[in-house]
C-alpha cells in the first residue's frame, strides 16, 4: 500500500514539475 501511495505522489510531483517548467 505504501509503495502505491509513494508512486502516486511521485507521479503528481512529476506532473507539477512539468507544469511549472512549461509555465
């Protein structure tokens, strides 16, 4: 369960970073 949560958080972080980089 923890691994899944970590993966989810990582994905959200990557998304955020991408948006910030693009913006």
